[in-house]
C-alpha cells in the first residue's frame, strides 16, 4: 500500500494491494481520478481511522461480479416482479438515491459514502458516467442503486430499500437492461449474502482485469431503461433461476 500526493491520477500496480484489497491512500475525489481508477480495476472507498477521514483506493482479489446471463431470482422475488405494483426508472432521482444509500442503517455503525464522495459521484452523473436505478411505489421512492458506466462496463456502488426486496428488484431490472444494451461486465466489487443468493460470483483479479479491458473498450451506451419491456420480460416468465 502506498500514499500518493494530489496530481494527475497515477496508481500503483494492483498487485501491490494488501490482503484486504487496500492499494493506496491519498489522491483526490474528482471525476478524472475516479474514472481512471475504474479503468484500472480500482475504486475509492473512504476510511475513518481514529477519527480521521482518509481517501483510500481498493483493488480486491477476488472480485465479485454478476454474470448477466446467470442471475438467480428467488421465488418470492419472482412473484413480486410478476405482480407489479412498482415502477422502475433510471436517472430520475440520482441525488435522492445516493442520499438514501448514504443514510445510517440499523446494521451498520456508519457510512462510507461521505459528503465528498457523494458530491464526486454527482459530478460523474452530470457528466453522463454515473447512473441510478429507482424503484417507486406510487410517488414514493422505496429502493434503488447507483453506479458508474464506462463503455460496456458497469460498477454497482451501493443500494438501499425501504420496501422489502426493492433493492433486489432494482438489481433484476438493471441486469435485464445491461443485457439489452450489450454490456459485458457488471462489477459489484465485493459480494454480500443477498447478492450471492442472486447468483453473484467471485473471479480472480487477473480474469477480471482482462474482462474489464474488453468491456470498457466496447461501444455501448447506458441509455434509458425501458421499464415496460422489463416488466413484460418478467411477467412472461423469462426469469433466470
């Protein structure tokens, strides 16, 4: 692990990351730094040590991903997707989604989404790189996620839910959308129990980096989600798993 001053983004080789994936401290939370990090298989994750906030950059090995053609949808979630009652959109409420992701949670003592990080991703959104998926129940925002798209690569950053399964619904619609758009790689960085139950897998960093290079070079746009097509897809029973 190294410490770097503020300048044009330069990162150590990812092989220098420690066992937890920590690669570097320092740098800056700006679009140019963040985008360059993603292109190299690195992502920012601020740390708080002894009351001091530190900007840290990670490149874990192995890396967690969703294969776009191998999503597993549990039975209860299948029923919820088919029954409707929710609307799923993209980029309608990016700032609200990231604020909800940053809000304190009962099972977590704090949040890694600092105001500085949220502001940086808001900039990326305004530049067309960061996107949100929103799940609505009527006029209420009840779940969602946000992430970054570069070519045919999407990195999911964080998600939240206020209704049961709402964040999982966002994942399902996003996977369908990414597949429709021709994306090659859906990175979730580190897996969780919920994501593992939906089919998330871990791959070695070398394999991930090869796929990352191919994905970011793809001529693909995130575009606007066709929620009606997604709803029809789920209602017709074309559900993986």
